[in-house]
C-alpha cells in the first residue's frame, strides 16, 4: 500500500466489513497522513456540506468510511484531475442482492 501511494494519487480499499481495511490503511498511512473517519459526525457533516472544500483542505490524508458521502468520490476525482494532492480512502461495501461470491 505504501509503495502504491508513493506514485498514485488515490488508493481505494474496498472489502467486506471487519476485513481489517482500517487497520491496514492506518498502518500504511503512517504519521505523515491525516487520518479522518466519516464515522465522526462533525467530519461527516463537513464532507456532506461541501465535499470539494472538504477535500481541498487536506494535503495527504486517509479518509475512512467514505460510503455515506457519494459526492466525495466526485470531489476526489476533481482533485486528482486538478493534481491537488494524494488521498487514501477506505470503506465497506455490501454485495448487491442476488450476487454470488
């Protein structure tokens, strides 16, 4: 994960709940990244209110539990297009009904 983040602007870690994504992201992020989780109500509201401003205020960051704010992914895409920095993301995803593993 660290090697990927050295030259890739965004890394999205997706997997089932309780599969250690947060643990991995925090370990790979190290001390040089701000860690934010959208499980925190204040952080969640800031991301929902203005996703673009939320992203612009960050430099190197790990943003965990991104799934409640779909507009955040578009803001991050814009950030990458504008070359504004490097972000790392995480979140759980439920399988769509009727799908198999």
